[in-house]
C-alpha cells in the first residue's frame, strides 16, 4: 500500500505486492557493507562484508578484494569469493589502539601495488570497520592522486568519526610516495583540494 495526497486528504491506493513478471532476483534487497563508499572508478571501500551484503557486492562485479586484517578470512567469505571469481589479497595489519599504533609502511606499499594495478579492478578494500586500516590505505592513494592533506584528513575523519587517530593521520602525512611515481595516476578524482 502506498499513500497519495489528493486535495489535502490522504488516501491509500492499493498496489500489487508482487507483479507477475518480478523475479526473485529483482526483488532482492541490496545491502552495502558498513562504511561502503566509492573511492574512484573501480575502487571501493568498506567495513567487513557480511553475507547479507553479498548480493550487493555481486552487483559490483568485483575482480579483487584487499583484506587488511591478520585473521583468516571466514569460510563463508572465501566461498563467496571463489564462486564469483574474486581474488582475495590479504595484508594482515594488526588492529592497534593509540598510543601503540604501528602501521607497517611496507605492507601498505604492497597493498598499493595490488590496488594500483587496474587488472585487479573493480576492487574492494576492507578491514573490520572500514575506518583506520582502510582509511590509511585510501589516504595513501589520495596522496598519489595529489590531494592536499586537509582533504585527505577530511575524508579519513568522515569514516573514522569520533575514533579518528592522530597517529593514522601522521602516518598518511609522512608516507613517502616518491618511489611510487611509476604507478598510474589516471584516477578520476586526481588533484582534489
């Protein structure tokens, strides 16, 4: 049932719940993972994808997933990836809390190599909540795209909210992209400030 307004009066107008031409797939709800967003063409970010989000992820036609946690990927996620021909790249960054945050520079560099290879696109980057580890990797991508630090930090803080870490921002600020210059810079969102 839907509501329509007619001359100020609210009336109910009956509608068929299911049209005879609807298929089960067309009626399926797409539920994105927590903190889902598009980073750039073919690059997405999120928190850990639960099975309820698998239909949504299928619609993205992912080729790759970059998983930033050290824990083994759950079997249900492994099966989802296999059945959809999605390659999972795991870069185990320990979950840390300030003041003992240690984001491994070399691991971020290795993840960037996978991320910047367009053969792996479309790609989803995720950790547990899509805030800190994912935010640091995306922040480093933004440096490669030549975003100014205030824009990088603004994006990071939108996802981390009240849990934003000064140490993550310091890591992104000090991350040296000079030896990544050979990497492609043909993103759609380059030079944002």
